[in-house]
């Protein structure tokens, strides 16, 4: 199965995306902030990451992914 890391601060959007992905047989780890996402990335390998680029603690602005 494909492991997906979902990072979305809007809890409703996160819930909807998580449910849709799980119904389609994906393993989803969902987090609501960048700090949790960084911790998740350090402990597990994911096949795909869906990242909200407008996070309040924006990982992209802090050059974490560049």
C-alpha cells in the first residue's frame, strides 16, 4: 500500500482528504502543522506528501524543503 503524508492546517479539509484517500486504500498520516510533519518525516519514509503551502508555520518559507 502507498503511504501518504498529508499536511493541512484546516481540520475540515484534512478530514475530508484523509477519508477520501483511505476509502481508496491509501495509508494516510495526517498532521496539522509543519513541526509534526518534520517529526513524521524523520521517523518514516513516505511515498507521497500532500503539503499545504500556506501553513502558518510555513515549512517552505523556512527553506525546509529547498
